[in-house]
C-alpha cells in the first residue's frame, strides 16, 4: 500500500475554489435552517396528518366519547405519540418474539399473528393517548379500538402497495 501525499499545488487549488473556511452568512444560516425545517416537516407531516385524520373521524363516529379543550390537546397528542409508541412497542415486540420463537407457524398464521400484535400495539397507544393527553376527556374507550383497527388496515394497505416492510432484501428473517 503506497501512501502518497498530495502536492502543495493541488491542495491550494482545492481550498481556493471551495472557500469552506469562511463562516456562514446570516442568509446561508437561514437557508440551512429552512432546509432542515422542510426535511423535518416532510417527515413529520404525513404521520401528524394521518393521526389528525383518525382523530377527527373517531370523534365524528363517537361524538360523546371524546371532548377536546380546543386545539392544544391535538398538539399534546402529537407530542406524546412517539413516547407512547415506544412504550407500547416495548411491551408487544418482546411478546411477539416469544410467541414466534415458541411456536412454528405457517406464513398465513404468522401474518395474522403479526396483524394481531400490531392491533394490540395501536390499541395500547390509543389508550395511553386518551389517558395521558392534557385537555382530552375520554368518556369511553371506544376510540382506542377504532384507532387500532384503522392503523392495522392502513399498515396492511401500505404493505400491499409496497410502501410498508420490504419483501426482498428487507423482508423479515424470522
């Protein structure tokens, strides 16, 4: 393995053409912040809109089940969505792995079991959001199974359309 150093002329050309040593101007900082905000908005917006859609449909289907104190509970629910999902998955993923490891299933039964564990995960998230979101008064737990059912249906549709888990290299190996 030969290690060669670059001649001084090549490095000077690179530095002079890049001008990377100068600090960013306020316009460049604003552009970088705007780009980062756009990327975050692009990643968070679909999940948030889907959650809002499910929330509004659930509230319309079960008018006496949920009372919201303005728009603040919606934003609280969006903030609590990720931690509630992590807690629910910390409960259901190990259970799913234990059941998968203890029994051998045909592919059809394995897919049905995965859908059932997904439903339980969504259900637990729905219960936690109903219980923990400030400004939400739940008079019934009926929205939690509705959200769980919609979540599973959307997940199955996304998988069918190729937007969910991959079927090729990224497919499950268990």
